[in-house]
C-alpha cells in the first residue's frame, strides 16, 4: 500500500517542541566576539565625516570598521547564476560616501560582549549632509532626484510598451490603479551569522538561510577563496518567507570581520534592525485595464507595473519580469500584454517575499474581473466561468506566452463555491442590504494559477546504512516545510524502509556538496523528485547485490516493498533484508547521486473569503475562508494543509492589516511591532482547506509546488471580499490594507 498521500506526522516536530534544535542564537562558539552595526539615520545623505575615536576607546572594543577599511569587491546582491540588473547601482559592504536608506550599515563595531557593542555604537558620531529624498516610486521615476547620479536615472529597467489601439472593439473597458503596499517579512527568528576561521585556513560560517550553497559561493567569491575551503552550516531556521533566501552585506561581512580581528565573531540583529534592514516585499503600483463585451467575455487585458525596488536593485528588480507572464491568471484572454518599470527609492531594498510577484499579478487580474463584472452588472462568478481555461485545453499557452502544464480550474471553482454555500451567502447579503443592516457582508473570490519551481538542477543522494536504514542528502534547505518527513516518505515508497529509519541531511555544504536551496515553491518538485530518483537507483543497485547473494539474475530479483525484503521471483519464503544487503556491501555502502532538473509547474486553486464590515467603525472581520488548492499529487495532506494555513495568514495580513510606511523624509514609521500591525492568531478564523489533484506531467512524482499558494490565493480573495461588502455604497476600489480608518473614510465619503 502506498505511503504517499497519507497524513504522516512530522518527524521534525518533537525536537522543535522540546527546544532541542539549535538556532544561530543558540550556538556556543568559544572566544567569539560580537558585531554591532551603526546604521544610517538618514534616508539619503552624503557622509561628511565619521568620528570613531570615542568608540575605539570604549571598554571591550576590538575594532571599529568603516567602508574605507573593507577591501572587498562591491556587494553584488544577486545569486551567482544571475547578473546584477544595474552594475552602476551596486551596493558597498558598508555605506561608502553616501547613505541611501535608513538602516543601511555604515560602521561595524567588534566587541568582547554584545552590550559593549551597543554602548560603543552610541559613541560613533556621523556628520551627514542631507540629499533630496525619493520615497514614492511615482516621483522617483521622474528622475528629478537621483540616488545614483552616475547612472543618470532612477529607472532600473523597462520591459514592454503599451500597444496603440489595444482595446479597440471592446464594448466595455475598465481601468483601476492598485497599490500593493510594502510589507516587512517579520520572521520569528531575525537574521544572524557566526564566523570562525579554522587553523587550516578554512572558514566555518553558520547562518540562518534558505540557500546555504549560494551563501558558500558568495563568500568564496567575495573573499577570493575556493568554495571547497568555505563550510556553511544552516542550523534550525525560524521562518524564511523568501527574505532569508536573499543574502545581505551585513550578514556575510561577519566572515571578513572575523578574519580582520583574528577571532570568531557572531552577529544577531535586533527586531528593530530586522524591520528596516531585512528586505521588504511587494511595494508595487499597478495600472490595470480590462476590456470585453457586455456578455462577460474578456477580449483584452493589460497590466502595467511600477515596481519599487528600494535603495539597491536585487531580486526585487527581477520579480516583476519573472511573473508578469502570469498576468492572464486562469483565464483564456485572446489578447494580453504587460509593461514593467522598476525604480530605486530611498527605502529598504525590496526582494522576494512569500509569493514573490505572484500575489501581485493574481490580485491585479482578480480585482479586474470583479470590476469588469460590476461594470456589466454580472455576478463575478459567472464572469470567471465564461473566461476560465477549459480542462481539455492543457497544456495551455496564454496570450503572454506562459504555458500551464495541467489543470481543471472549473472543478476547483465548483468545489469552493459548493463548500462555502455561495448562493446562500449572496441571498443573505441581499437581505442585509435590503434591511439596512450596519454589518455588511462581503464575498470575495480568487481563482489563481502560479509558477512553482525553478529550472535549476537540484542535488540529491541516498546512502544505505549498515543497519538497513538510509541517509538522504538534499540540496534543498528545510526551514519549516517538513522535508525530513516528506523525503522519507518518498524514499520509503520505493524502498519499503520505514520512514523512522530514514535520516535527512541538509544545510551543511561539507556533507551536501551542491544545492540550490528552498524558495519559489520548488522543494517537492526538485528535492522530492531528486529523492525519488536516487531511491529508485538504490533499489536497482540493491537488486544487483541481492542477485549475487541468491546467485540469480538481477532481472529475477523482486523487492517486496511492503515488507522491505528482496527475493527471487516466485520464491518469497527465502528473502534478504536491507540490512543483509548493507552487510554484503562491506566497506562500499550502496549509494546513488543525482542532479535532478525539472521544469516549473502550475499549481492553481480557488479561494473564497467571507467578511463582515462594521459600517459604523470600518472594521473588516474575516468570518470564513474556504481554500481549494491543486498542487498536483499531494504527498502528505497534513503538511500541505500546514503550508496553506501559513500562506493564508500572510495573505490575510496584507489584505487587512500590514503596511510598512515611511514619511516624506524616508524615516520609517512602522519599525516595530507596536506600529507595524503584524497578523496574529486572534485575527484569523479556522480555515477550510480542500484539495483537488491534477498531476503534473513534468516530473517523476506528478507534484506541483504549494508553499506560496495560500498567500497567492488569499490576498486577492480577502481584498475582493472587503470591497464586495462596500460595493452597494458605490465604492469601486480601496487599496490594501483595508484598515478601519481607510474603510470608514470611504463609507463616510460615499454617504455624503
């Protein structure tokens, strides 16, 4: 009987629940000093002078370092497989002559203890000459105030251009301006690093990251070392969400500082530092245009994106280009086009945050479908039905050139609507409106499709232990996804070895030589696929070893997976266990390795949100949430539900609560949890998570990604629900977050 598809409890949880796993903060490294960064208090300024004399004389200070002391190449913010989008907008390791956002590190202080670093930082005096500040990308794009005068522009890249007469022939054309507000990832664990140079000249570097091998390679390149002498170890990671898939100058500079002072060093940022120095997400303006007939058929769709990338262009500059091709969503639009501009501003750099561009493009098309439905007086569900890509059309290539592997979008829609009781909700909504009920009911739909996985090859290996268990080596880096459980299930499916006897090793570049990491919903596709391939290969090798023991032909050897025993076909009474195979292998244990490559897949789903809006105070409360997601073959429903639950929370957070804000001078206004309304459990109902399964033909397991699906579907569903509750008042659109003040002001204006 197959183990895949069963609700297997996570192997990882007991150690986490009793506090037995180590995080960066927990590491004990004898003799380690501490790094403290003095960060810019100005969003844009020329550094006139830095006085470090008092700081150098402070108790416990080992060194004070400025940009002039750091003999490293500029800090390329991109992984090595990607070119920097603008070499003339590169970031220095410490601010060199100019600061470009509040929170940019200017000075590094190394001390014996952490508290000494905090005290010494107060003694550094930086004289700033203020420069003009550009916070709003709509202003920065005008190039009236330049962050990089040598570049001659604030525009990082422009892709595409509007086609003249694109909407000719449409009976109806609807236009919206949508703002996806800036978000702070806010993981439970902040960023941290520990560096130690060994006696043999090797570097051991512990850090909280989603991409340990990229960190290794970036350290090697920056420090002019061979990657083989850099050993990166990832302890337990307390939340990543894409933000720890990036790399940062203050994170990696710890290695250079350790070599500079000749002793181990550790650095752990504070929550306030994390809010302004860890990358932010979203921060995108969209101009959405949709045209079609009055019978609900869309004829043309255009999405124009203005992406704020913050002070330095990194992955944030690439995300819109990657995901603009998904602009059509789940719909068969005859014509569609995208226009993208990315621009620098005097704010924290923007990067990959859960969903990384896909919640934005999904939100745009789903808001467009609702606005189009309202314009022609048709139910938003009916408009979606008339434009959905049919199940018999796959693989399907959209008008923007993106190909979806498989899907049945109507099935997911039907299941979501039936589960939530859509017709009954609409009837209740009509009754409340007719009776003048101040508690307004809103229903929001989001039909989404995304691109999950990457075309980069992923490493996987398996080795048979002497006791008949197995060790799986994975280039993916688990930080909450449950890889130890899932990869064990995949291997057990092929080998019959009990999952409790299958160990996972990851996040250590000495033990796992290659790896891309965990991001972009790629793990089950690439890492799971790699584990499947090596498990199959090890079974084949074991058959050959068993054939020698039985003095039989390998083609006649059968593996009884249910009992994890090998026997000659037709004679099951005489068998060999995996332990027997291991003992027969002697000092050459069975092992299989792979570099597994598979194309991205297209997960999809339909989310339905039900909200109540208190029209007297403007508060939006999420009452019910139904999520139907299709990630291809579901390997473990329990883990899949966990991913959906976490993702929905972050989608709800953007729709209703969270927004990182600056004043006109670039000063952060929401740099702690008193001001930044991070979502928490009391704001969230129990979700109803259901799955359909449309296997992908593109990989061995038929799986698709699921890590970001919840956020991609939920953001638009909750946003649409909030606006739907207000639609009868004449309110056409409100930007996120739909906070009480914003909603109340809209209601007040509508009633005048």
